[in-house]
């Protein structure tokens, strides 16, 4: 342990991750960072497999929680509460950590104004399914100052304490909510580093899983975007997605009433033009025009389930119904 390599509390959260959790913990233990400088904490939420025993075998400090409303925020807060070091790194249990990442992260943390650091998260098997491919490119964040991180990120513990941690009332969007509060209330920087951080195992093969994940995203846009006026892109998403969906419904109804397929055909044409233009914009980052078209399709296909997720949140809020439970898209 030296001043250049400060100790890190590593918090891994999971539920029934099985072999994915083993791979995650082993990648931490085998990283190039001194093992004695890493405090590894595994927080388990109601697993029914042998995750707890396997985590213990790999040397992790194990915590089991049973919140009334399970969510990632509860697991991360439980882990940071017992963390003993000034730097706390969160990982999801379905990730594999790059051997050099901890070195890259602490180097970026030398800037005292930086509160959170994260690197490139990529899919382990982006070609395994179209959903993995879409997610692989969704993870990309432009290096530099960022609005928020995802589940894998290094935080200063004092910043987390000042922000009172993750909001456990949220079933999705807890990271953007926390990062926004850190940026606006503490004037700290969320930093994206151009270095490999983790490989993620999405393992998504069915449209039903994709639909569920997108509705959860819509729920987050509606709830978190509605809280913070400064989250401009999230607040814009609350009307941009529904406009596309409502436009299609109106065009279809008009076509049926007239009857004429011209209104609906015009809407389809405009959506196709937008899809193609978006693909042209993405081509340099994605690699080829073919892949850019495939990725751009996701941007427009997801608008319907995202809108459904937003409407579901708004209906519950209007009728003051109890909040949704954890939304799981993977068995």
C-alpha cells in the first residue's frame, strides 16, 4: 500500500449470478492492483442459489440483505455502509474487471474535484444476439466530463456520504439520480475515462426480455427525469418517445377512418428517414453502415416499450398506487 495506490473497497452486488459472480470475483482477485489494497465486499439480495457460499470461498466479505423493495440501490448502500476505505468501487455481479482498471481509476482520482470515475463497459459476447449487440453500443460514453455513470464506477466515500447514497425508492435510474445530485449539490465532476473497465454479460436472447428492459428504462425516464429540472436529456426523453408513438397511432387511426393508407405510409416514411439519418450519424462510432443501421433500429424500436414504461409510472403516480417492485428482465 502506497500513496500512489490507495486502498479501495470493492462492492459487488448480485442475485442468483452463479458462475457470473465467480468470474467477477476472480477477476478482482487476479487484477494487477495489490490484493492487500482491495477490500472485497459481496452484497447478496435474496439469492436462491449458492452465490453466498461461492463468494465466501473466493475471500469476499459477504452481506445478505432482504429489503422490502429489492433494488440495486439498496445493495450498493449496504456495501458502502461497511466499506472501510476512502474509495468505493461498485460492480455488478455479471461483469469481469479489466486487470489494469484499478490503476487507471485511481490515477484519474488524483484530481480532487473528481467524485466518480468510470471507464469503458463492453459486452462479453455482442454477436451472441441482436440484443447484446444493441446493449454493447448503448454502454458507450464519450470520454471526459459525463452526466452520470452506470452500475460500475469508483466513488469517493465522503462524496457518497454527503449525498446520502443511492435513493432506494428507485427501481431504475438510481445512478443518474445520484450523479445529478453530486454534480448539482457538491459541484463535483463525474469522469468518463477512455480505458477498458469491465466486460458485461447481458445474456439477452428473447424479445420479451428486451421489452421488459426497455419498459424499465421508460419508468426511469418518467420518475427520475420528473424529479430534476436540470436533467435536460432525460426530461426531453419524457416527450420525445411518446411523440413518435402517438404520431404512429394517430396516423393509423386517420388511415382507417378516411379510409386511406397515405397518412400511415407518410408516418412510416418519416420514421425511416429519421432511422437512416441516425445511422449515418452513428456510423463512425459503430464501425460499418450495416451495423449502424442495426443499432439505429434499436433507437426507434425501443420507443414503444419505453413509452409504455413511462405511462405505467404516470398512471401509478396519478392514482397514488404503490410503486412498482423490482423489474427483472433476465431469469
